[in-house]
């Protein structure tokens, strides 16, 4: 899913808020695109640690919990930093008329929720004998 998001982000405007196409919002657009363009490397870390956790889970290896917690922590950080940016710039207020921003809000909520669930689930696995 992470790779699919970035493919859509870089190849189309579907994952971008409408204001990025508004010349009057050029300053906000530059800040927003600069911010979002900084995420692929960190998202790649989350994806790789999630794949490592899945592989270890598949093999029944205890280190799955370590990789899972790394992935969950990274995902939580990314969701929270994105949430913070969007609140600071008033971007969630555009959701009603902007499908790209609505998608962004849904992704932020989904990432935060999945990170919390993953941390809880992998944390429980660490406590098992």
C-alpha cells in the first residue's frame, strides 16, 4: 500500500489536495509538496520493517515482534507528524470540498489506528513466554 500511494502521488494528482493546482496558493503548495516529498524514505523504512515482520511471522520467528514494533513506531510517527502539519496549516478544514484532502485525512487516521493496533498486538507477543 505504501508503494501504491507513492506511485499515485508522483504519477498523478489524485493523492494531492486541490490547492496544489491553485496559483493563488503557490506558497502553501511549495511548503506542502516539500513536506510530502520528504516522506518516501521514512515510508520505505516502515514498509521494509513491516515486510520483515510479516516474513518472521510467517516463519514463526520471535523477532517478528521487534520488526513489528519498529514498523508500528515508524508508522505512528509519520501519521502524527502529518497530522500536526495538516492541523498547523488548517488543511483538514478543506476536506468537504477537496477529495485529495479527504483522502489525506483518511490515510492519517488509518495509519495512526493501524500503528496503535500493531504496537498493541506486537507488544503482547513480546510478553509471551
